[in-house]
C-alpha cells in the first residue's frame, strides 16, 4: 500500500508565453514557477520519502530538485523516461491560441483516446506508458521500503491527468474533466483491491499525515468515508 505523490512541475516559461512546450529543450521554470517549486518542497518536507522520480525534462527536474532541497538527507533524484511529456509532434512549440483553431483540437477535448498528434504520440500511448511506469515504480518502492512507503513522481499536466483517470477507473476520454495545475499535488495509494485517490490538484495543507499509514490489509472502502488517517476506526 505504498502512496505516490504526483507533483506537476511549477509554472514554466512556455506556460507564461502560452506555448505548447512538449519536449522542447531549455523550457525552464519562470520566476513564479521557482517560488511554486520551493513551496512544494517545503510542503513535503515533513513527509518521509522513500524515492523521488522525475520526467527527464528540465522543468520537472528543477521541481524535483526543489522537493529534495529541503532535506539534509534523503533519496537521490531518479529520472524516469516514461514520465516525460506527451509527444505533441508538429504541435510542439506552437501557440495554444493557434492550436485551438486546428480541426484536431475538438477531438483532443472530447475524444482524446482517438488522438494521435501529427508526427507525434497517441494520447492513449502516453497514458499507457505513464500508468505502467507509476504502477511498476510503486510496486518496486513498496517491495524495497515496505507498505508504508511514500514516494514522489514529478511529471506533466496531461500525464498526471491520465494517471489520475486510471486510478479513478474512468476512461481516458473523461480525463479532460480533471484539473492539474502547475506545482499541484495529487495523491494515489495503490492496494491489491483498487487504487485510492487521496487528493487531487491540491495547493496547500499539511501532509505529515502521510507518515501514518493504515494497516496493510485495509483495502476496503469505508461506508460514510471513515474516520480519517491514524484513527482506530478508520478501516475495518
């Protein structure tokens, strides 16, 4: 029952410019993004982390470094290629306002599972490799550090939305209903029965409660919502 903290990178220079960055090199955090990343690091500083993984792109590695900067000791940053941004192909580097006029735009909004970007990646392929990566890494972290392990994955908006959609058991075509802001934190706990989405798109609040894990056998959902983390009656 390891728990993954999904962190989107802080606001980037491409976000500010209204450009679809994709996998372009040298897209860094802007000044606001640097402040956001530092705040995420401070927010997670009370949480014992077993591992920190990041997309290979600079804006994610900057954000992951800020998470680790608050710790005198801790896990080393590990890069996971499967957490990289969607391959937007010929759309990459173009203004969002311009892309909104493309015929494919409406399909991206309403039927993303059918989208393959020109000269790029299918959104379904992006979702499949990201979900596979998270589930495999989660299992490896739990095997190495036990069922109470908590770890971080720093990635991109569409990637995290796809992971959350899978955890919620919803089709990729519904993933545009999920919001994942820059520097937001979402939480998923995987169990043998099902994933539990503990939080989505949060920007504040104490996360030290993640250090208090439910019993390993607690895989049932509690009618009424239960008593919360650390409560004797939280799980059956």
